[in-house]
């Protein structure tokens, strides 16, 4: 293998290690960094909505597990603060 | 968020949208989840997601109106919400505040500032009590 490719691969590996170290510090540990990349990053999206855009609608299920309503049914008379999250 | 809700519920409506789990046992479980006994696998059915949501409501006596994203994750996808995010939709049906993506950019104080700018700052005589177990982003 030519020295150019050896250097290129070497630099790439060093950058990969540095990135993983930084991610480990952000996530809390190397284990958390791995799980962040494996399970969290595929689901994290910045999204395209901007202030001023029409708020999208979506159907939601009530706590009884069967009744449904739409997000936009709750808008209109007053501002609606929408909090997205989960228990874990 | 519960404190913000209590402070501004006379001026604005609040809705919690429950999305896919952030730290289930079969994915990226955090040590804090184990410590606070918040251990659930990622729901594979709507019934499972509904059950976990109800556990949350019961444990924290959560007062804010609640809707659950079904397994198509339509609300989550439409709002790029996962793992946690806050939006404010104004009376005209337009996005008035778009919060950052959690966890690092999830900032309830920004939502409070928006509400305060419109309805005034709510002062407290005593410091707000600390949340009992703040693992859940919804606290």
C-alpha cells in the first residue's frame, strides 16, 4: 500500500477516535456514545418547520387508548403550547 | 413544564404529545432511568405506549392535557419532535415558537419567555419546588 493511502487511513482513524472521545464526553461514557449513535441519531431530525409556518396536524390517541382527536382541534381560541416527550 | 403550565394556564392552552420512548431498556437506557425505576422497553404496540403514558400520568399526577402519538409516529415526524421538543402554535394556527431539539436544546425557559412577553412575568413568592423525579422530559 502506498504511503499516501497509509497516511490517509491513519488520519481517518485518528479523527474517528477523536470524534468518539468527544461523543463519549457529550453522552457521558463510551457505552452511552455507542448507544447514542446506534439508537438515537437515526431518530433525531432538525425538521423543516419554521416560525410562521402553518402548524401541521396529526391524529392523537387519548389516554383511554381508543378515543382520538387532532392537534389542530386544540388550536384557535388561545395559543397552544405543545410539549413533545416521553417517560424514559 | 408543569410550573409553566400552572403559571400560564389562564392565558394559553397546553397539550402534551407522547412520542416514542427516548431511553427504553432495549435501546439506550440511561443509569438515571434505572435509579429512578423508569424501566420500559420500546413499545411495539399502541396499547403498550398507552400503558406507559398512563403510568407516567399516575406517578407524577401530571395535570397537562395529553395525547399519544400512534405507532405511525405521525405527530413525531410532522414536528421532528423526538426525543423532546416544545412548540407554541398561535391563535392563527401558525408556529409562533419552535423550540430546539432535545436534550441539549430543549429549553422550557424559552417557552416561558414567549408567554411572559405576551402575558407578563409570573412571580413566585417562594422558590418553585424542585420536581420530584425529573427523569421524564415532560417534567
